[in-house]
């Protein structure tokens, strides 16, 4: 019976002893944290305050975390923790430090802004790499002022990412627009092939420059024309009276130039033909054809170029 009474007493006072021990340990951590704050080691002090709050949560641990977070310019966390401490005004520590906590809360709120996010329902949102929830449950998020990288993702849509600038004491709105992922197979496109170039047209037949044939043919043709004219004159005057009007009726001289005229005319025609052939062959290109013919009373010259 006595043993049962002792066990019952221990069961009643054991949680009390445990709570007292936790508070004692938390008080020790807070004391060390305050010493680190006086040494300007704010980050180390915050770590001790967080450990104390995990062991024995209280308005005091919340207030100490909020104050050191404000000194580290972690404005959103400082606002949350200081506001939570001020929500218990009956706490002796809060009542003692109320004015200091109120000024810290006002300063923190001046550096905290609201980020309003609008987009398709079910879209998963992350801010600065940390998951923030899904729409529309996180319609408005309070964040410390400054740039924030917002990423969004949804099934069947491409990932969305945008950097927004949050202003203290103001609301910034961001509309999430997700582009669908195109699941259609892409058409195979062959690389471009350059078009075959048309062969250049053949060059026109070259006209050979003037050579010895040109001037020789011209000279021979001119001489032949002179001989031909001379021979024609002699043929024309054959059998005519060679006396002048002053000679009187006793003059019996008559021209006999027909034979010589034909010889001159034939030689001249031959010379004209030869000169013309030389002249044309010296100035025409490949494929030119020249044909010459003559009769006692005419000269025929025919060419194809």
C-alpha cells in the first residue's frame, strides 16, 4: 500500500519537475544568447533562442527571436514572432518589454510587403526556392522587402519563373500564366539543300581583231575595183572615133580597146573578189561563209555570218 502511494506521488510531481528542468535549461540558453547579442554575434544568438523555444516555448522566447531577427533584417520572421509575443500581454516579460517590442514590430512591418499571386487553381508555388503552397490557398503572402524569385508548376504545363520586387508596406500582384506543353510529335525537317545553278550561256563567237588580211584584202579590192572600172571604160569606148571635133572630117582614127578592156575588167574583177574574201575572212568569226561570182557584166558577192 505504501508503495502505491509513493508511485502516485511521483506520477503527479514528475511532469512538474520535468517542466521545471526544461524552463531552467531554456533560461540558460536565453542567458547565453543575450551575452552573444552583446558581442554582436546575432546569428549565434538566434540559434540559441530557437533552441530555447523548442525546449520551452514562451512569449519570452518568441520575443527574443523576433528582436534578434529584426536586427538581422529578417523582417517577415521578426514581424511574426514579435506579434505573437505581444498577443499575450498578461505575460510578465511581455508586460515589462511591451514598449520595446511595439517599436520593433512597427519597424518590421514597415519593411514587409504583400505578394498577391493569381493563377490557375492547383498551381504549386515556390518563393526563393522554398515551397509556399498551391493556389488559391496562398493567395497573399507576406514577404520581406526586396527581390523574390517566384516559380510555379502544374501538370501538363511548362514551368514558370519570374523575379518580382516586393516593396515594404505595399502590395505587389503577380499573375501566373502557364504555357501548355506541346506533346505533338515534331515533324522531321530535312536540312536545306542548295539549288543547282543553271550553266552559264555560251559566250558569243569572238570577232578576231583586224589582221593583215583586213588591210591586204582592202588594198587588193580597191586596186581590183580600179582595174575593173578601167576595163569597163575601154570596153565602152571600143569602136568610137578618137578624133576631136577640131580634127575635121579627114580624121579616120577609131579606138580598138575591146580586147584590152575585157582583160582589164577580168583582172579587176578577180582582184576585187580576192580582196573581198581576204577582207571578210579577217573580220568574221567562226562559221562565216563567203561566196563570190562574176559575169562579163556583173559581180555577185554573197555571205552568211
